[in-house]
């Protein structure tokens, strides 16, 4: 299992992350899936500190962490 972890600058500072950062962690089954998600995240201006890791990113007090599964493609 691989995780693509990133900070969402747009969502940080309000809502569930009112006192911290909004951290998005996407779980992927393969490294190829993780690399595709990472490439897409780099094309988005609001995403910062994008990494592929073997664990979801841990936050500090006040941070909001969203753990998501990579969507399954139709036909697979």
C-alpha cells in the first residue's frame, strides 16, 4: 500500500482545519497509481508538500486529516 500525502492550502485554516492544516492522504494499491495521483496533485496550485510514502501523514493538534481510497476504474 502506498499513500500520496499532501497539504491542501485552500482548505487549510477553516472548517475542520480551522486551527491548522488540511492534509489529504490518498491510499493506492500500486506505485504506478501513486505516481499518477502525485503527478495530478503537482498540477494543482493549492496542493503543497506532495509525497509518496508507506504511511499516511500524521498531523499536529488542530490539523484535519482526510484519508481517501484511490477511486476504482470502471471495468476492473
